[in-house]
C-alpha cells in the first residue's frame, strides 16, 4: 500500500513538469494521480491509458459514468463528465506514447 501511495505522489509531482507540456484537456488533471500525466501509470493496479484506442477508452469511461462498469474509484470521477469531455480525454490518452 505504501508503494502505491508513494508512486501516486511521485506521479503527481511529475505533473507540473510533463503534464503542462502535453496540452491535455483540463479534466485530465483528475486522472494524473492514478494513470500518470501521460497515461502511463506506474502502479500496476491502475491501467495504462496511453496508446489505447480512443473508442475503447471512450466506451469504458461512459460505462463507468453510466453505471455499467462498477469501480469505487472511477465512478465518482466519470459521473460528472459529458460525452464531449469523455471524447476529448479518450483522444488525448490515445495519442500518448505507451512506455
């Protein structure tokens, strides 16, 4: 558990250096703690989003938002997203390079 917290904090600290240069959607700031600034999570429990197909990411976020997928962490974040914000996030993460 300590390793997960440390990794999440480390990723958050990198946020200022790498995230701002990426021209990411404003809503992506909430994703950074778990999925990393560029979608390359450093914690095995959180999936890497970088390089995934935009249509896949869009469907998964809509499923979290609409309650078809259940996850106590993702549901509150996805709940307030519009279709346009989800599409923008999906396209952003799809365009990132997986590491």
